[in-house]
């Protein structure tokens, strides 16, 4: 197609110019879907009413304008009944005083809507009620030809619906169910049952447009695992659509969120999604409990990110300042620009803004979680660790990198199982002691490198950047005799333990005794700090953060008074 359809304006439907088309395409978010309105000589068709007041008010106004000129029945179709697509169905019943309004949906959607099922419609994730809605015509594509049983046929006849149902066996040995409904002389709307994102997902074809709901988003974080999601059904649906698109005359794909996509491009997207779905591994259920965990994780991440990226940027600016003092102006400029600090700060400001909106009750948890994920993904693209290694401690760089990756993986419901390798506590503590005792070159050694400016500069930068956080903390660890192997993500565990020691040192801890022992099928470590003054307790945020990070390592972390305990399973 040379031109895309205009948004929020009447125009001929691509591929069926006698049908008028009014798309309502929104900036994509999780609050409400796009809506699509069509008018034929015999009826008005609405695909996905959506969930926002402004959107509904505009579309109802458009329909009223049409009905003033010509009385027509209004038929409402759903790509699926998730609340962002279906919440405002009942608002259209106000039109029943001037026109018939008919809701058409498959059985699972019909039952969920009739019961106001907050879980099936994912209204529970939005913390809103799902108003019960009676579906007038129930389509059962899974029964194939059997859809023409008397009760459904009578309902269809009463509402002037002529339906034709068939099952198609695709070359991939999949079965694709299709329903054709006559909407005008020589015009049909085609409904394809495409489960996977949800049990009731349907693709709807009219003219040269295919409305696909949320199929392209089904493997996205916090979408995979929602109520009704099925990897097996989704892969089968992708196989069917990969076969279907080249087989029918479709020019544009109309997603439930976002703009039009050329049909030719979507086949490649579907193939990639199929590969992603096949290799996803186990995905955790996305329910209101996991949403709450994700929201808490995001809020904690914001606090950690502000500290960590401020620390990294501070090191770079500190090094740049002293390099300028030493008249190494070019090198100073290099280190000042080594991290996209301003752009990362802008992301964190966005993050803080949406957190404030959440805490003020101005933003839903589900919207906050999705926006937080988008911001974290942006920061991850901006944060490049290459070149920072001789300025920023390895543990701090890993902490920053894993802070972002762990949240992204948590939103996907995935674990970092590939990091779990057999190791023992002596090896871990040995690595920690070696890392915190490493020192840069001495002043004399740096001067000796003066003939090689590149090596001299590297040594100078390392010397300037050196800021030992644990210099005054006495760590007392007694090596274990023949320690058992434990099942843990060793590098993560080392970095997390180093940070805990740094926090204790900053709070005024003078020494930490570390003991370890085998306990049946577990291995335990106890940290006992000694304080020069009374111990300031860890904040609730620090407690949650360390608990979560040790858990990702494969360990359990607990604090009781002045003592901290970490336990891990034996390998």
C-alpha cells in the first residue's frame, strides 16, 4: 500500500472501498488497546472497544452520528477479552435505545465476561472490577462445522448473522479454525481462532486488513505467563499465521497496541517470535502476586541504581578532574565522556517520576511495571562497561550490570540457572580477599612508565581511581577443612558479599568475623560485625535488596540483631 490509513478519520477500508473505516490508534501502552470501527450498508462493526474514557466517548459519538443518518445494528467483536480490550463493552449498551448492539465472542470469553472473571480478563492485575457482560452470539471455532448446532444457529438467525465455519489443515500439520460471517452483499468478515496469548484470542480479517490483537506481544516480559497464556498453543498459532499470511490477500497487520505493519514484514517477525517462544524455558505465572513483587523490585532497583550510577559517574569525574590538574586534558575529556551519564540520569529522573505517580495513586501498578521495564532496558543499552575496568572496581561494574539484567529477567519470569556451578566457601572467600587487597601501581612504578605514555596513563588513572572501601575493615575468616561443594552463582555471591561488607564498613563496623559450617544438606555462613559504636540498622530497602540478591545467587539471607546468616544448598 502506498499510504497508511489516517488515524481517527473516516476513509475507505483498504481492499473494500465500499466499507467505511475509522481507526482509533493510540500511543502504545497497557492501559487500553486500539479500536477499529467499520460501517457497511447493513451494519456497524467495532473491533476491541478498549478501556479509556476519552477513547470510548469519541467512538460512541462517531457511532451516534452514523445512526442519526441511518439506523444500523452495532456488532462488537473482540480479538480477546483482556480488560484493556474489553472493559468498556457495556458502555456501548447505552446505544440500545436507538439500535441493536450485539456482542460476539468465543465460549471462554463469553463465560469470563458473563462472570466478571477478574483473573481471566486480567482485571486483577489492574486492580479494577470487571463488569459482567452478556455475550449475545457465542462462536465456538474449536468445534469446526459443529458450530451450526441449533441454539447457536437460532441466535445467529435472530440477529441476522450468516456464518460459515471450516477447519483448515496447514502444511505444518496444524489445524486452523476459520469462521466467515456475511456483513454485506459479497462481503465477509473472517475470524481465525489463534490461541496462545490467551485462550480466546482471535484474528479478524476484513478487506486487506488483519486485526491480530496482542499476538506480537505474547512473549514480552510480564505478558508471557498471564492468565490463558500457553506456549504450545502460541507456537501452533504462529505456525498457522506464518502459513496464512502469504495465502490470503492482506496488506496491513493491525496490532492491538501500536501502528500498522506491512504484512510482508510480519512473516519474518512471526518466525522470530516462534524461535523465541520455543527457547524461552519455563515461564512463571504472571499474576497479581508476581506483579506486586515486580513493582517492589522496580522501586528497590530505582534506589540502588541512583546510588550505583552516581558512584560510577563520580569515579569518572574524579579521575577526569585530577587528570586535568596533571595537564592530561585529552585523557580527562575521554574519561568524562566514557559513560552516558546525562542520558542515564534522564532515565532515572523518568523512573523517579513514575514511581512518584505510583505512590500518589496516579498510576496503576501494571502500567508502572511496564514503564519501569522500558526505562531499565534503555539504561542497559546506554551503560557500556568497556573502558571502565581500570577506573571502577569490578564488583561495582558487575553490580550495575546485574542490577539491570536481574530485573529484566525477573519481569520475564526467568532464572539465571546457567550461573550455578559447584564451588566451595574457601574458594569464594579467597577470591574476595584477593580482590579487596589488590592495590594499583605505586607512584614510583608509575614514574618508571613515563617513556610509554599509554602505559603511564593507564597506571596513573588506576592510581587516581583507587578508593579502597574496605581498607579499615578487619575481615576474620577461618578456612574450612575439606569444605563441601555448594550450589551457588559464585561470582554474583562474591559481589553481593563484598557490597554487604562495604555497607557495614560505611556504617562504622571495625571488624567482621565470618564462620561457616555444614548443616545436614545445607551449608551456612554467619557474619558477626564488631562495632565501634551502636550499630545503625540496615534500612528496609537494604534488607529487601540483599535478600533478593542473595536469593538470585541461590542462597538465603537473614538478619537477626547484629548478625547476618547466609545458607546455600550442597551441590
